[in-house]
């Protein structure tokens, strides 16, 4: 056989021609055989065709045996599908837009999921980097580590290639164009080796710089370097300096833009430039480590735990650590966001299911309208497989177009996400990329195949043959397709109800949090966070603070002004510790006397509390009520007996049923002052870390009596228009100290910042729910419109027989409500399972809240009723004679 005679090497046109000749030859042979058997010519031809079967079927079967024939057929089917869709632009438009709305959100949330949770950190072999944590006597995992424990870990464990300590704090930086407050981190020797990231410009620290008294050097982030210089591409030199506290640091290196650890840090300095710490109860550092090659995380945890338990056995009460553990760095960085992102991704996939159900109904209606067309194609010799391939091709064309539009919608959704997700980690690494495009393509292909299978499963060849005779009126195929449409509407409504319940629970939770009284007034108040040079002498810091308060309080329109060491709702935690009750203010003059108390006496005298230093008039400026006694006032001068105000919760827990006013407490382990403080007042509780967190026991000391060095404090100013005072306050602060950095915010703005996370989840889940709700409403409307259009003749007959319009409308609406009722029932059952996913994001709301469930159920039923009432009202308004004619 010559190469040209091999079907695998022939062109499609030559192949078709040769197949026609082959089929004609076989038919002629059979006809001749029939003639020889004595048949008449017409009968012989008819018998040959019956024996041979469909010519088109044989032709397709033969071509499918050849290599790549299926691809040629599929390409032709795609072209046919495109031409068919051009003839029905309204259907194509509805399908593409609906599918795009459904797929846009999952693609956007996949980009977030992949960028935040799945993508490795931008450090070589980042899966080997872990964070180490102490576990306290109470079983709590603490982020901060005592340095002696860290040094023992470093020396005694065998599972880690290297281990480094670091910290992170906000500090004012001067010596550059504009003084700023930025995060600074002191890191020990192996830190950059553990991360395996070299500076983009310059170098890291030399050995001579890793010691007390060594040269003051710093490595800066790429963004900080751009702030320092007009030419960020040049390497740092000896003239590139900045000032932290009273020390001048020479910048020796600039990290690449992708390096962001600890998060948000702009400046890294050597930990070794400061003296080592010797206390095992002072937890001032965090620890990062790299696992040795071949060592598993479980083995490293066991090694670390063995060493830590041995240290506890040696030092007993001298260390608060009873055990330790290690977690992958990626897990630590994304831990707080993981649950929320999983929720949003799941919600977006539910939205896709709703959209897929909607477009399925569109396809079912279109398939039923084309039943006669399919029947004719079968009668002309088309195989059922050919019809299936054409359905797949058409679905792929539609889903590909919808997926392309969905990518545009995903870009918009992603932009909105990044605009509101200010607290989410790794958002700088989130973007639409090749992975997003492949995910969209994969989803589109999967939905197209599923839709094609759904369409093909409803096509019975016998029913299609009957359609050629009676147009399927009342056929089994029509009833089967109707059941499929009804099932999809039920699924749509059930999933929509689940999304609406989720949004409702989040909304009610946000409302519950917003209704919490923070314990202080939010009206007409401004907060100025002041950052100071840590190395300033204490008298200079005290003078600055007092003069600033005096000058601000003297401004026109200021009703009250004071300051506090830690402002509520700051989100960073507060100084806390253990105080000791005393019988007189000078009972204890040393720590040894307190440690000498018996365990029983210590338990009776001591309690834990937060510790704040407040200025005179602080409770008046914050409008925190004084429940008993008095607050801290101008009379509490440095030379006056020391006083303290305690919170209501502390009075209830420590002195339950007793009067704490007049008692003495010693809280010297917080600020080094061992003098006793006399309790002079009980203040109302306030919410500190967050609105939903329970109020913590708190001790307020008088700042003028117990001055301590600090890098920052907060000034509270109250008046009719405090926002207008911002520039004046900043100018006064800069006049008093040119290096002081000032950040201004309103009091209610501070509370709003504490609600950002809740609003974020509510807005996104709510947006997905609204889109799903709209799609479901249009789905019900489309289904009822199509159903009543198919029953126009029946409706006309009912009207002729005396049926009233309102009865016909009620009949149609009742049918829609039956479907909606089933969907609502299924949705409520599914919503119970949703509650477990949402539980960690809710406050003050039960996951089975009957108000939310009932409201959403009624809303869904009402929407279904309205969506069915519109087409029903339109159809029953048609005159009976016209209805019978149309039918």
C-alpha cells in the first residue's frame, strides 16, 4: 500500500471522498446480490440500505477509527456550536454572564488561597524554617522566650542546623529626611543564615559588629531604603546613617523587596550589641530555627521538648517554661487568617454551584426547544455520540467565554479584597497569575463536561424519534427534563439559603460586637500616639510628657486632656504581671522578702493584673466611670503618697465581698518601684485587646509618682471638635522635641480599626450571598416563565372552563413555593453544618440562631413567590382564544 493510500496520512477531504467511494461500492455490491436473488430493483436497493444501516453512521464510525479524526470532528463541532450560538445571542449572553459571575469569585479566592496559604515563603527551603515556642505551667503557648532558655536550646538540641532570636518593636527613627516610627528588630548572629537570603545591596553584620561596644550598624528593608535615598539602586555607604534613640547607626545592607520578616520591619540591628539577659522569667525574644537535613518536624519537637522539660526539672519555679514546641513558619504567619480564607473560598465555590445550576436550567430549556432538531439529525444518520460531542463542544464554547469574562470579574474582586484585607498576611504575594488562569480553565472545563453529561443523560433516542412525530408534547423526555430543572432550582435555593444564613450570622455578630460598651466614651475625642527617643534621660521624658499635656489642655475648645502608657484596643497586648497585697506601704523592701512568703501566703496575697500608668485626669478624659473612691488627680504629685486605681473586675476577683479601698499593693516587678500603692478608687471595666474579649483586671498607677522610661505613650484629648487640633498637637510635640513622632487617630476610629476583620468577612460573604440570591431569583423566574409558556394552551382551556385569573396565578405560585420549600428545608439542614465553620468568627450569636434562619427562609420563599408571580400574571392575562391559538 502506498503512503497516500494509508488513511492515517490522508487529508480530511481526501479521506471523506475515499470513504464515500468505499461505502458506495459496498452498497452496489449488495444491491447486485439482491437483484441476482430475484428482487425487484427498488426492493433490492431498499433491502441493501436496511442491511447496511445508516450511511452517515458508518461514515462516522470509520473515520473515528483513524488517527486525529476525532480532533477534526471536534473542531468542526466547535465551529457548528459557535454558529448555533450566534443565532441565539440572548441565550449565549445570559449563559456567559451568569457563568462569569459564578466563576469570578472562586478564581479570585483561589488566588488568595494559593498566594497566602499554599505558596512557599520566598526563602530557600522555607519548609525547613520553624518558630519555637515555650509552653507555660498553665499549658499556654507563649510567643516570647527567655534568653537563658534560648541559649540552652541552642547548646543542647541536636535537630536544628541553626537557631536565632529576634524581637520586633515600633521605634522613632530620625537622621533621615523625615522622622518616622517604624518596626525595628534586633536579631542574633545566625538570623540571616537561617532565612538564606542575602542583601540586594551591601552586606549583613560582620563578626566585630556582633558584640557589646561594637560598631553600630543596621540593615534596612527595600522600602525603608527608598525613603532614605533618592537613588535606591546604589549600595549604602559610610554616610548613610540613621538614628535610633541616641545611637547613630550606619546602614550596611539593603534587603530585597521580597524579604519581610518579621512582618513590617524596616530596620534590623545586631542583638549582640546589647548585654545578655539572665532572667528566665523575662520573655523578650522570639526564636526562629532551621531544621537539619533529614530531620522531621516531629523529631525536632521531641528533641526540643526533652531539653525543655529537663530545664524545668532543674530550675523549677525559676522558669515559667514546662515544655516547648515547634511550628512551621508558614503556619505561624498565616494561622490567624487561615480559617477566614477557607471560609471565603468555600463560600465562593458555593456561589459557583448556584451559577452552574442556573446555566444548567438554561441548557435544559434550550435542549428541550431543540428536541425536534435533534430528532431530525438522528433520522438522517447522526449517532448519539455525535450529538454528545456537539453538546460538549457547545458547552465548552460557552464556559470558555464565561471563564474569560470571569477572569476580568476575578481581577475586580481581588482588587476589592486587597483594598479591605489590610490585616491579612502575605497580601503582597496575591495576584492573578498563570495558576489563576489554569484554575479558571480547569473549572470551566469541568463544568462544561458536567453540563454536557447532564444534557446527554436526558436524551433518550426513542423519545427523540417520537419527537419527530408529535414534538414531544407530554413525552417522557419532557417530564424528565422538567424534573431536572426543578431539581436544579431546589439546589440553587438551598445553597443560596446557606450563604444568606452565613452572611446573616456574620452581620448579627458584628452588630453584637458594635453594641458592646467599650467602657469609655467614643464621642469628640482624639488620640495622639507619641513615640520618644528611648535613650533620653528620664527627667527629660517626664518633662516632655507633662509640658505637652499642659499646653494641649490650655488650647481653646479642649475640655480634658491626659495620657496613659497603653491605650485600649491597641491590639498589641499590655504589660501584665503579679502584684502582692501588703499590710502597710513599706512592708517589703526587697524581692527576697516576697519570695520568702510561704506558698499559701503568696496565693492569698498575690493576683495577676494588667498594669498601666495614667496621668492626672485620665479617667475624666476617657470618661471611664469611677464607681467608688476617686481617680488619679493633680494632687497625686511625686512627693505625695503613692496611689492606685483598680478596675471593677479586679475588685470582684481579688477582694470578693470585701472593700479594697485603702488597701496597699506592691507592683514593683512591673516598673522597678518597690514602694506600696494605696488603692483610692475603683474604675469601671474597659475592653482592651478587642471589644469581644472579656475585661481584664487592671491596676492604674499614677504616672507622675512612678515615672519610668518609655518609648511611647498616648495622649487623650476631648473637646467639641478634637479633629481640628491634630496639626496643633503635632506642632507642639515637635517644638518640645524635634525627634518625637506623632500618630493621630479619633477615638471612634480606634474602635473601627478593631472591627476591620469582622467587617471584611461580612462584606465578602455578603457580596457572594447577594450575587447567589440574585441568580437564584432569576433562576426561579426563568423556570416559571418557561414552564407557563409550555402550558399556555392548558391555561387557556382552564380559563374557558371557568378558572379565575387569581386562581391560576395562585396555582402557578403554589408550584414554585413547593420547590422553594424543599430548597429551604434542605438549606436549613446544611446551614446547621455551616455553623461549625463559622463558630470561630461569631460573637454573641448561636450558629443555630432562629431569628436569622427564619428571616432568611421567609426572604427566600417571598422571593420565589414574587419571581413566579410575575410570569404567572403575564400569562393569565392572555385572552383564552389567543392561548388556544398559541398552544
